[in-house]
């Protein structure tokens, strides 16, 4: 999943190259090799499936958070969860609460829990469902959902909204060139090495993102032929007054929208630089209702990195958050920031895993 900012001619050229490459791929031996391999090992992917697949170019959607336009891709991914969380949080003075304070972390975690109920219910393939994207990311809807946030107590259960009423194997890459073209790109095979199936002689594994379908009939994300499953990969952009400000991503399954929001709040609310925003200690909440059918009944679990002070941990526990230890679940961040005044790029890379920022 990728997004190109600024140059529509470049986007058209890449679309043509992708189309021509797809035609060569499906007429050639690669698709036939995959077909033969899948028949032999008993999986259902066929050359016909590959031939009938088409990639889509979609328009990103955005909300304005304190003067910054944050851009994400719409479903079937989870990018709009970032926008919904920011809409809820904009009403609170996070800066005065203090970075990674009990109050700030409580509000961030509760906003995440509220939004993930909508994620579980509505995020799916828009070719099969009328996804109410505009309503979900509207300020009016955020005002209604914000009422579910108790500033003193962690929630155990949260209902999904009705806007119509009025571990992962992922890489992230961002690149910018001398002509001010910027690209934000993320790719994932899903679990570990994907399906673990490698077609004979081809040297790459087949993904298993279809595991994120819901088998409940009538659910937005229910399994169906030619339907795309819900997926977690979300490249992102930020603009300010129409100019590019940031191209970034945070790897890590359901951590991704949580990570996006934490990075943005570190930059915008707390004035951190690009690297500081990624290095700051993070939280990761898990156990919300999911797109595959599970329902949150106990408030889920909250993991905090070691840099969060003990008194903050005790304060969150006192508000009802169930704290757990976790290693390696806090995402992987990469970013390029653009300074329009000095016409300079700045890069930042994750300190928690492999990655690098390289200039030219």
C-alpha cells in the first residue's frame, strides 16, 4: 500500500508501468508456476485468480489536527483509525497534561479503544460494502463518540458507533527526491513469513492476509470471492497549509494506528523533533474487538515501554487499566520531514529494530 504526494504525472506513469507489468506477469510463467504449486499443496489460489485481480488507485482521506492535515488511505485498511483517534483527542489539552503522564496516556488509550470498535465493525472492502468513511472521520461523529471517554476510569466494554445516524512481517519505506516528490510505502506478508508457502523455483513466499477475513455471514468483513480482506498496513502523510510536512509510517499490525497517533502527538502537541518523536517511550493496547469477530469484554491489556515511570504505571492501574509486560510490540517507525522554509529534508529511523535514514 503506497501513497504518492505532489506529482500527478508521476502517479500516472507508475500506474501505466504497474498495468503493463501486471499483464506480463499474468501471461507469463510465474502465474502458471504459482497455479501448479497451489494445486500440488492443496491451496485454492489459481492463475485465474491472479488474472482477474486488479490493483486500485484510491484517493487518501484526511482530517485537520491542530493545523496539520493528516492523510491516510481509506478501507479496506485501518488508516482512518488514526484520523478518528485524532478527532477525539483534539478536544483535550494533551500538552498541559504532560507527555506520557497518567492523564495523557489514559486519554490516548481510551480513544484507541473507542475507535477500534468501529474498526472491528466497519473497516472492510469498499467494493462490497458502503463504508461510511466521511461520517466516521467527521467532527460531529467524534463529538458523539468522545462522550464514551471517562477521564477517570478505564472502559471494559464499548459499543461500536452508528455513523449513519448523523505481530507482523512488515516493512516501511519513505523516499523523497530533489524534485520534491515523496512516497510513503508499506508492505506486509502478514504473519511471520506469510503463508509459509514458496512456489517452486520462484524464491518468494505467498502472503496470508486472507486470515483477516471474518467468517460470520453478513459482517462487513465476511469472506467472499474476489473480496479483499481487512488489512493493517497504513502509509501516511502530513501536510501543512498545502505544503508537505511529513511522510511516515509505523510497522506493527494493530500497533500501527496507535503508533501513528503517538508520533503525531509527540511532534505537534509536545514539539519533539523527528527522531525524538520516534524514540519517546510508547504504549501498546491490545484486546479490543477485532475485525475477525472477537469482542472486548474486559478492557483489554496495556503494555508500556520501560521509559514510562513507575508512578505513571501505578496511576494507570488505579484507573482500571490492566498492565502487562511486552517486548517488541511497540512498532517500527520511519519518517522524512520536509522544511519548506529552508527547503531541506530531515530523516528519522526506528531505534527499536533494523532501519536507517540515508541522505544524498
